[in-house]
C-alpha cells in the first residue's frame, strides 16, 4: 500500500511541471514531508470549465482530501479506508468504478514511504519496522495514478461553498523488483506522454485505461532508510527524507 508520502513542491512549480492550464487553489499548501490519509493534497485533473461548453477540458491543479468518499456514501468517514485502490480490481469495485470511468487524476509526490520488518522485536514480539523513502533518481516528481470523487454534504445548505468535498485515492500495483523487497505494493505511475490520455474525462474503456498504468521502470527509483521520526504524523520537515547514515542503518537492521 501507499500510506504516507512527501509533497514539498510549490504550486507554481507543479503548474509548470504538469503543464497546468488553470490552478484552482485558494491558498497554497505548506510543504508536507509526512502526508498522511485525510490530509489535503495537490491533484492534477482535467475538467470542462462549464458542463454545457464544447470547449476542451482544462488541466487544473486542485486541492483534494486524501481518502476517497464515493458520491453515494452516507458517511464521509468511509474515506479513511479508501486511501488506496488496487489496480487489479479498480475497474469493478463499486467504490471506485465510477471514478475510474470518468474522474482520474495525477497525485504529484516527491516520493513515498514504506516500512520493512527488521530482525529486532518489540516487547510484544512483533518485528520492528524500518522506514524507507522511495523517490525518482532524477529528482522529478512522481506522477502517481489516482482517482477523485466529489461528495455532496447533505447537511450543508445549497449556497454553502463547502457543501462539496473533493477526495482522492492512490492506485497501487505489485512492486517492481528494486523496491519489492521492502514492500510488495507500490503506487502506479503515469508516464508524461500518457498524462493526457489518463486525465481525459472522455476516455472510458477499462482495458485501454489500465494499459496506461505502469510500475516505475526498473532502476528509475531509489530507496534508502530514513529516521523513525516519520512514524509519528506530527513530525514534519525535510529531515524526514534525509538518508540514514549507513552505520546507523546497519545497527538498526541487525541488532
């Protein structure tokens, strides 16, 4: 699964990198090195400015909540369990299939975290887990494949600007070999030349859409151990993504 990631780029940098036509952001998000479920995150989507317009969709940068709430949900807390959608079932599962057909997005990330069980044991006898940060070797953003939904809050008035809640989920797949020893799942990536096809709301064929999703090419990602301070979501800062000194890492893994 993908349960934590880092997102530190400024919106203006994402607008340039993802060739956004229109940023739809009222206030920029602070750099976040410990993005956790339910937090606000940046997402790239393609939408028509007006449903009745014949103009082509615009590529937009928006702020969404991580944890997808299906449009039919009665309780938005369901989103706490909808942070990841498995590629193998995303086109059929009731919680995701409507979004997969029409509301796909890209979720920019610096990289993501996974935890590897070490030989150490807790007092309860469970393995102590070492966090790793996984990111592109070339320093570019990860364009994680995602879905988004717009949930209407029935308790809010028609003229309440907060009556619609925009939420998202990350699509995952089996991890490629270079990071598969850390965790067996990883976020799916969308390659730059496939961004438009993935984001286009007019593309609806399940098989064609699934063919656009690929694990990161072997060798394109690097993984390194980081401090366990990332385990606490209250900790946040660039030090969380700093590689752990090799001596410290070896001691953690073997003692």
